[in-house]
C-alpha cells in the first residue's frame, strides 16, 4: 500500500496530551494493482545490435503494425523495421532502412499513417520513409523526402499530434524546424529561443504549443506559429544532467531531471503559474536520464531511466500531492532504450493498459502492463475513447491558425483488425515536384510514393466511378448500423453483468 493519508483520530480515541494517532487510509485508484510482465522468450526480438551512439534518445518507436529500432551500422546510419509478428531471432542479413550517411539519432512513426516513419541523423538531415505494407524484403535506401535545413546533427524528431504531414525537428544547432512533409517545405524556423542544446520537445494535446527542455536548465512553452515564448521556468531542475519535459492532457507540464546533489527528480508545473512546482519528488541518486511516457487516457506517467532495470509509474490527479506513486516494474537487465505502443495497438480483451518495448544490449523485450480484472468483458473505465489514426487537420489548416483535438475512436472492437483505412483514397500526390525523382528502374517501394499522405494508395487501388462510390456508401452505412448494434448490445451486457454482480454480492 502506498500514499498514506493522515486522518485525525475518532472522538475519544486519544486522551488530551497523547501523541496524535494516525489511521492508515489507502488512496483508492483502479491503477494501484497494475502489474508489469515481460513476455516469454519466444515473443522477444533477439540478436538485434542496438545502437551504441551516446545520445539520450529512446532508440525505439512502435505502432500497431511495426517495431523500429536504431541499430549499429558500419559506414552510415540504419534502423530496423520489423512487423510486430516477426519475433524470435532476427537474421543478421535482415534488411534495414539505411539511407543516412551518419548514425541515426531519433525515429518516430507518423501517428496518422502506420507505414510512414521519420528519422533524424548526425548527417544533419531528416528523412521520411514509406515502409511497404508487409515490411521490408530488401534494404530501403531511398527516402520519399529529404528535409535539409539543420547545420548540425538532428537529435529530435516528433510528428504533430493532429495535423497531417506536419513534422518538427530539432538539432544540435539549437534550432527547431517545423516542416510540411507533403510539400517538403520549411514552415517555421525557430532559431533564437534556445541558447543551448535542446534535450527534448513535446507537443500539447491539440498541437497549438510545444514545450522544450534545454541544457540551460529552462523549460519553455513556445507558440510555433507565432515564434513566441509563452512561458518559461528558468531553473526547473538545479542539476546539470539532462532533463525532460512533457505536456499532459490538461495543459500542465511534467518534468524529470536532477537536483543540485544529483538526485533524480520529478516535478509537475502549471504554466499559468510557472514560479513554483505544484509537486516535486526525489526518486534516487542514479545517474541515468529519466524518460517519461504519458498516457492521456488514464493520466498515468511511466518513468524509465536509461541504464535502469525498472519502470516506475505514477498517477497524476487534481488533488495534492498530484503525483501519486503506483508501483515499480523491476527486471534484471538494464534498459538501453524504450518504445511505447499507442493505445489502439493494445489488447483490450486482456485489460492491457500499456505495452513497452525494452531494448537490451542484443534484444528487444515487450513488457505488458495489465490491470487485473476478473471479467473478460470490455472495461469502459480503463479504455475511454482514444486518439485514432485519422488526422483532425490538414497542414494548411494548421498553418492558417486552426487548432483541433485528436479525433477519438472507441477501443471496444479494437482487437478486431479493421480494414477501413484500405478504402480511403489518396486525393492527390502531395509531394512537391521539386523533389529529385527516383532513379529509372528503381524498385524501392518508398521511392516514388507520397509518404506524407496519410492513406497512401496506388492508382490501381483507388476507387473510381460513381458506381464504386455508391457501393462504398452502402458498405459504410452497413458498417455504421453494425457498430450501433454492437454498442447497444455491449451496454446491455454491461448492465446485466452489473445486476449479476449485485446479486452475487447479496446487494439485490
């Protein structure tokens, strides 16, 4: 049991002059009993030579289709892209994405297309890649688009959460660039806001602002379209070692860093009143940078230290002390990096609320976080509607000043693979014609396809003609009716189960 709340004694329980008595009261939370479990050995990805580059990146990113890991590469930079089902030993000759001329420092899957990934490298470029639907069968050397604008290595890559084709990159030149990947153009250049190395950047929920942690110990909140500083905390953490800052769903900022005595810390800040932290906790005196992963649906933050062998998790609430320690998952091996599966890739039938992909020296090990529940029915309280793969805005709309929250989807039928996205049509090739054409006879799947369009479709797959459109509309109507029926039945089952539970407990 954690988080004891002191309560005054009941009347008559203590005579005047007696020491104050405390009754232990456990703070109720459905996440208090979350437990982590590594998968069996045959479900791990073995014999992966994880990159040894000295950079505080996660080295790993994952989505419902693919796992991507930055690996050691001779004469350039490379990363592996594996279909999630390709577990076991990975052959040394397995093809990689290897178009960079320097080590890859950061990678990030596009949230609006599970086959598009961006990478930043020591060669000062950002590249966007189209991964074939079934994974790589040969090395991928041709990116769909190369974004050149940084003068030093590019260590941070992060996609806009709600606008299609908008990508942010930050380099060791202390410059933040925001790109429209669809036209390969630079939208915004923020080159005067950071006087020192940028440790990390995190968008807020609707992508109107981002926060950054910098080597000068400041956490800044920045409006990228205006290029202005909205708020700044000059000494978020006193220590000189790397820190991290992430936006929470309600607009607060969660940071990890070090104290002056080199103890690791967590803090929660309200940007409206940046002077003092709402909460500050000291963890331990290890020296690995803390990487926070945040789940906006459950308000749980998972904190993984580089070189640690544990994952601590905390619930963020509106009442003091705001940051509530839940539990620690511990294993024997230290972690080199960590990837986190988006909510729509989890198995809701097993009450899985998070899945991490932990990088060892030579392998990647999935770790499943589960809330123990007896019922095998869908648990509404664990799975509120979550961000889906559809973009809420086009890049041009975001540039014009519009903001939108993510388009939410229900996870009730999440474990049934949806074929819906295959029906959508790529309306136009959004890549600019100025991009160098692929070499004649090029067979690379990504070489001539529009990476940025969220649903990339070849002309042969596109729907044409009014008859096809009519059929599509019929299918969509049937699908909607079916969804409504499933939802209705699910609610009915939930009510019946509740009644049954009351009868079993003798309440009815």
